C-alpha cells in the first residue's frame, strides 16, 4: 500500500492545486484563503516528486503517508466549499470553511517546515553516525590494504633461486669478495657468459645469500632489463618498491634526477645492492644512468656481453660446468640418484657429453627423460653419439641461444657462422679468421680483429692469448679463438637452415670415411657457396667428389693424417682468395697436388699448418696475386733450394710472410729479396742462426723467440723504411749492428728477453724517430742515457711472460 501511496502523492498535489485554482475564481468569499493555499502548493510541488523518489529508493515509502492524507483531505474540503455552502447559514458555514482551509494550509506548511525538517535533521544525524562508522571501517580497510600492498608491491624483490643449484659455489664466493668489500663510492660488478650458463640463477642466489642479506638487509633491489628496457618504468618500480608515491616523470632526465635523490635517501640507511639482470648489448648506456656517487652503493650486472668499462675491464666470466657437476645436474633433472642402477652409466655419460656441459641443455634434457623407459634413453644417447645436435631436440635450449644473435649486425652474424668452419674442440687461429674476414667481409686486418673481439665481448666465442707482446702492438698470431660446443652447433645450424640454392657456405664433415649421400666421384655436385669447409679424419680415402665450387672465395681444409691430397676440383676455383690448410695430426703431413695452386689466379692469402711443403722449384707454382703466406709448424727446409725463378716472377705481389714454429735453418734468399715484401715475421724458429739480406722495403721485421739466432745481418741497416723491429727472446743475440742508427724510420723496438745484450751501439742515439722501446728490467739501465738524448722516447719495462701450455694441447690434438 505504501508504494501505491507514493505513486499518488504527486498526482494528489496536482489535483488539489487544480481544484484550488478553479474554486478561487468561482467562490470569491474564499478567494484570499484559496490564493494562500495555491501559493503553498505551488511552492512545495517541485520538491514533492524528489522526496517521494528518494523515499522509494530507500524503501521508506511510509514517510509520505501523512502527506497523502493531507492532499486527500484538502481536495475534499475545497470541493465542499464549492458545493456544500448554504445561503441560509452562510455566515456560520463561511467561517467554518474559512477556518478549515486555513488549518489545511497551516498543516501543509507545518509538514514541510517542521515535520519534514525534523526528519531531515534526524536523518542527517543518523547518516553522520553511519558515515563515522564507515569512515572508521574504511580507515581500517585502507590501512590493511596498504599494508598488504606494501608487501605485494615489492616489485624489485629478488626472485628466489631454484631449490637445486650446482657449480655456483665458487662463483658465489668470488662474487662475495668483489661486492662485499667496503667502498667509498659506487662499485659496478659484471657477471657475463653465454646464454644458458646460469648468470641469472647466480644473481638470485647471491641476493639470497645470508652474508649478502646481512650487509644490505632491505636495500637489495632486483631489476630485469631484458631486450627493451623502459627507464621510466624501472624507476617507477623502484619508487613503488620503497613505499614512495610513484612520480609522473616529465622526462628521462627528470626520472634519473629523482632516482638519484631516492638512492641518496636509501643510502643514508645503509649499503645498497642493485641487481640489473639480463642487460643486452646496446643497453650499456642505460646502465650508466643508474650509477650515482654514493658510498657503499653496489651494482651487479648480468649480461651476455662483457661490459669492459666496468670492473676495470675484467668482468666475472661464468664458465661451463665441470663434467662432475654436469653429471650431477643432469641426474637431478632426471630424478635419478647418483647411485641409481635404473639407467646404465654409459647412457648417462653419452647424454651428458651431448649436452656440452651447458646447464640449460642438461636441465631440459634431464627433465624430458624423467620417468621415461630405457628404450627412450637408449634412443636419445644413440642420436647424440651420432652427432645429432641437442638444439634439434630441445626448443628451449635453441631459443635461449638464438637470443644472442638478435644483437649482432649482419656482418657479425656471418662471422659467427664462420666459426663453424673449423673442427669441434679445436682452437681456431685468429690469424686464419683475420685472413678470411679481411678479404671477404671487413676490408683490412684491424677491422677483422675487431670482429673477433666483438664476438668475444658478446660471449659468442672465447679468446686465448698465448703470449703478450709489446705495448700497443697487436700480434694476432698469438691469439686463438675457442667456441664451446652448443654455440658451434648453433653456428652450423644457422648455415644449414638457409635454402641450398642461397647457402653462402658449405660445411662438409667426413668421419670414418662415411660420405654424404650426394658424394660421388663421377656425378657433378654444384654449389653456390662462397665459403667451403671440408673436415676429414685419418680414415678418409682421399677420393674426392666432383664438386662444382666455382663461386668459392675461401676454402678451409681440415684433415688428420700423414698425407693430404688437394682435391682436383680446386682447379675450377678461379675466384678463390683465401686458402687455409690445417693438419691436426701430430706430425707434419705431405701435401700432394700442390701445383693446383697455379690454377688459382685470385688467391691472395695462403695459410698452411703442420705440413711439409713440396719443393716449389720442381713444381713451378706461380701465384701472381698472392699477398700473404703463413706457415705454422711446417717443414720448409729445402722448399726453395735450387730455385732459379725470381721471386718477382713467382710471387710478384707478396707483401707479408709468417714463419712460426717452423723447421728451417735459414731464410730462403728467394723470399727475402722480394721488393714488394713489407712485413716479415719469423718466430719460434729455434734452428735458424743467421739471416741473409732482406728486402729494402720492409716496414716490419719480427724475429721473436729465435733462440739460435746469433746476430743480425749488417744489411739490416739498409732497411730505410723499417718502422718496427722485434728481436724479443732471442737469447743468443749478444749485440746490435754498429750502424743501427741508420734505421732513420724506426719507431718501435722490442728487445725484451735479450738477456745476453749487455751494451748498445753508440749510433743508437741517431734513431731520431724512435718512440717506444720494450725491454726487461735487467737492461733498462742501458737505455737511460738514450732517453736523455731522445727526449720523446717511451721506455716500457715488463717482465718476460710466456704461456706455452697451448703447445702441449696442440701436440696432443
């Protein structure tokens, strides 16, 4: 009923108002009273509908019942005034109706002015009480919410490391030594290594280490950079993590300034550790923006690329697991105990070997074999033993490693792929890569060497320097490049993913004389490749296929055995610019078909390793465009004996010759007299005792570690263009030529390790362009008087530094 009454209130007010208006003009006796009632009704009418609606929504329709009754009574009263008024009792009736109309008007006014106001006041008080209660409840809710949010919004908290880790105890200990030391300013430590080695896991483990937490307490912040870091977002997260209002930065500079202020505030409470995880190449400049000069402020960076400007240029490099740790990680991932007899040990060893000691490969492979039957294990071990790449069966491993390629420019990607041209588990001479890249990709030796270091800095390869040389002198003949198995497999896979019709390089590996399906001596096999690599073992029959490789510009032959017969298809390689032939056996191998080089008109660089070179005087090889030839651990005795052909005819453009660890007793005169020769390098050739006259146009002469060399030829003073002379570690050399001062263009001289050199010729004072001398402490005093005359001379005193470990590895390969 209340709802129906609410619906009638507005209508009843309208009806009463209508009757009043109609009656006031018909009944003049009540006109003034009715006009007052009309005014009252018109004044309340706009608010009636609103009041009724509000009560209805709040389910308080009973509040309008009195107003409904007033409207009904009023309508009836006005109608009676019009119809029930009698002339014979007019005075009495008029006064009676007049009084009732006035009471009606007063009742309506009282309802709105007093009753309704009282209800409103009461309602307001009730509402205020309710609001106070709600405010208190809301305050409690907000306080609890903010407390929960402060816990939940610790967005820069270091994630917990995996429950099981192995091989990280030593790295963790070494990181502690680097990071936990007291510093008066900011300290940046970089952990680097190739993909999947566990850099992020190490960083997480470090953050949760008790010693680390004991020092940094709540001031440990973990930020993941990834490929496309957003500076403003990272800074906002740091503000949010520390319970500060998150600013809306006006610019990147504003973000850095406010971050600096935040870190200053935090630093007042104690030491800070900020971990910047997974920093990609190209984001190093962004790391710089987090560096503030705050005491005991430590930044730990993990990156696939080595950021050399931090850690004084020596980042911490995370290595592959040891074989023991690799086996333990694999067994754990496969849910096998170390003493388990469920799976034969031989299968475990084969699979661990196939995973190349990579943590991610071991984890993914072990997990995939968990609870699998023995047949699956045997199948996996067999496939890996036959050379199947772990990348083919583990998409996660492939994806992880391929991310490293995303930061490489096109030339660097091609250089990375070239590392797959050389045998697995063998060091690659940097000189071989420089020869290839200088001709095919980079234009010169220096740029090619830069590409090697670019790959090294990105942990796409490792570099080993077997011996240091003079300051500011780069001798890449002492540099070797290494690449762990999975990266080599990635390089080869990248090549084989290309369509054969567009494949830039062809890699052929033949073991135990198992030939490719297409291999046929009679059938021609065309290839568009510009780079060709062929690797064979000692069982190869030397029966070559009919390969049509007319576009090849670089050929890499890797073999093992006592003899190597060059393939006849080389006759058609008219575009070949670089030829590298390497024997990985212990003794030098005999080269056959060497005369094929005479059919290579474009050949510019030739590198031979551990071979016996045939007598060139008999085969009459003429290499018109050869500019550089290198011999490493080769037998070159008698190569040019009885050679009647002038070097200007045989090698008219030869500019550089390298002999390293070669069997030779003297330098062939036919080579030394070349007018085009600019660089001559004879190193570690211990049987050579004397030198003939050398070409007058030499700019660089390196005679390092020739222990049998007794003296320099007097003719060396005729080298008017010589700029660099290295006679380091020539331990039998006791003096320098008296006319040494004739070398007017000489700028750098290395006499380090010349222990028998006890005096200098007086003419040394005439070397007016001499800028640098490298020597040992023992003979440094000999140069002090020279420095007084040659005021610009820089003397570099350094201890002798040998590292011959690589020789044992080369000989055992």
